[in-house]
């Protein structure tokens, strides 16, 4: 996956609490192949009506926010079901970071495995960021993982906390499998030594 170091982009404010995984990725798209269309499923039932026409009131359909690649949300973003596809569609649509006061636990964990950075900030800061974004559509936010800071549209800088292991993996662009494969030589040496020390167990497995 693509490493995350420092990312600057147009940010979109989403004021609703409890934006769930079904809103992010409608259930009927769960079994669709992850191909070039997958990013187009993001917020589909919020973006489009049943005839496929854009819903003007949805903020990502408003001109200044169309190029957004960072979301500034509210409470409990990504709650609901455990579908990893909700993260897939956000990433495939170009989003790299979500800023909120809190996240659904499973969504939060899935994000780190797919190169999407969830940033938790205090409520008053998240509200201020959203207010600034509403006042000037097309405003940019910077999320710096190396420095562990968010820079708002007014250039104010806010620090955030993140687990050191997850931070390291994102900086290097490593999902769980990629992280494990760093130790492939050590694992191979262990297995070889173990099979030499306990050959009867290897024979039992082969039988």
C-alpha cells in the first residue's frame, strides 16, 4: 500500500454524527469486484438518487468540495458493520485521511491496514475545522504523520496521538502481511531449526 507521510488536500466537512459503513458503502456493492469502479460506490446513496442523478444537497456534489481527499467528520465515523469494503471505497475514491472526534473500532483498525489515516482530535477542534471549511469551500488541510500534526485552513497546527506501531507501518506503507514479511528470513530460519529439533512433529503433519 502507498506510504503516508504528509498529505495536503481539499477537505470536506461532514457534520452528521454516526456516519456508518452502510452509508459509506451500500450493502449491495459488498460483493462487487474491487476494480476501477469501486471508488465510485463511496457514499453512493447519499450522492445519487434512484435514477442516478446527483443529489444537490450532498456536500461532495457541491463544486468546491468535489476534489476533496480529506474528510472532517463528527462523532463515531465508520460505525456499524465490520465491512472492510467501506475503507476500500474511500481509498479507491482518493481519500487518505479522516479527521473526527471518534471512530467505529473495526473501521479504525481496517483503515490502518489499507493506507487510510484516521485522526482523532478533541471535539472543539474538529468543530472549528468544519466551520472553517464551510466558510471557504475548497480550503485545504494538511495531515502530517511524521510530525503528528493537523494544519487547518487558517494555518493553526494541532497535534494528535497515534499508536507508534501503526504510525510506523503507515509511514512505510506496510499492511499486516507486509509487516510480517519483513521477518520472512527469521521465520524461515526458525522453521528450519524447529524441523531439525523436532522432526517427529513434521512427520506427523506430513502424514
